[in-house]
C-alpha cells in the first residue's frame, strides 16, 4: 500500500485542504481511495515520516506514478512511512503561468504544515524532500511546523539561492538538517528560472529579483554542519528532469543505470541520517 497527501482540488492551481489517499498508484488506471482523517494517526504513530513532493508541471496521475515509484526505491522499513505529496502545479501555457505558481506552492505548503501539526503529531519525526518548485511547498510546511523537522532534502530547487537566509530563514531555523542537491547542467533553472522569478517578484515583492536558483548554484552562503550542499559533477550531466523516476510506465524502474537511482539512494541516506555525500562515500 502506498500513501499520498493530496492537496489537489483540481487542475491548474486549485489547492484544497489536504487529505490522505492510499492504494496502488502504478496500476492502470491508478487505484486510489481516500481514508478518514481519524485513521491517519495510527499510520504514523512512532514512525519516522518522509513527505516527498514533485515540482512544477506535474499532473495528478504523473505525480502518483513518479512518487509511487520513488517510494518503492526508498524501500521504507516498518519503522518508517513515506507519503507522496501531490499539489496542483500544472502547466497551462509553457512558461506563462510559472510565475503565478510560487504562491500556489506556498499556499499548499502552509496547508501541509497545518496537516502535519493536526494529524502527524504522534510520529517520531517528520522529514521532507522536494524537487524543483516543490521546494516552496516543503519550505513553507517546515516553517509552519509546531516541531522541528528532522531533515529537509531540496533537489533542483526552483527557489532563490539565498532563500535559507532570507525568504525561508524561519523554515531553516525549524529544521535539524538541510541538504541541497544541485547541478550546473540544469538548463531549465539556468534559462527559465531567472525571468520567471523576476515576473513573480514584480507580482509579489517577497524576495530579491535576478536571484539565481538554489538547484543550480547551491545556497549563496555555506551551510553549517550537519547541513550540507551537494553539487553534482558537471560530467554527470544532470538536467532538471533527472531527479525523480519517470511516470511513463513503459520505462523500467528500477534501473541501476538511470540517473534517478543514485538520487533515490541519496534521499534515503539523508532521511536516515546516514552518509550525505554525493553520490556516496
């Protein structure tokens, strides 16, 4: 059984109050059903929890399948529980609606943080992982937590390189450890992020314009141990879509040669407080 926290009230930015889905996301079509809120505390009691989310331009079924495959690669133990987090970051017109998605992601994160406070309080720990614009979802959720998050793993973060000391310094202060994973070969963040972020800043002046992306350059200030900023070697040629398993069911997963395989191993090690180096020591 695979579990998700769903914030999708519909396509294209319709955020709803989060609720839990369970089922088989890899069946055709995915076989998912909601469960009562009152059933959630028993799912998480005494367990280490990881909430992992996708980024921009990911629909409902694609999110289910990609995150469902990621959960399989993480192979949670009986003492762990992984929830995929689905939020409505759909792509309407290429590059046009991206600037409006920052507020949608932040709104989803606020609701996710409240959900954690209300229903996951009996867990042993709460950790987050994200891809791309999902960084805003988990950073906002971390800031809203009534307890410290154990780990925060931000992959290819479509958020400013200074976010941990500026816009999201509250989230950084409410997390025991932050690990970023970045690639200078990420051309989406190199070419599309700066103009999109500038438009978003004109619409909502909450962070510095012309900021480079966290997921390409890493944080603009060194992280204090035990936090770590990991940079993927340029020769590995990691692009923006290389971090999570594909939703295309014609693509075999697991695949030991695929780029998402060492990423899953990295996320698992961060979650379990093991070696943090990329890809491994």
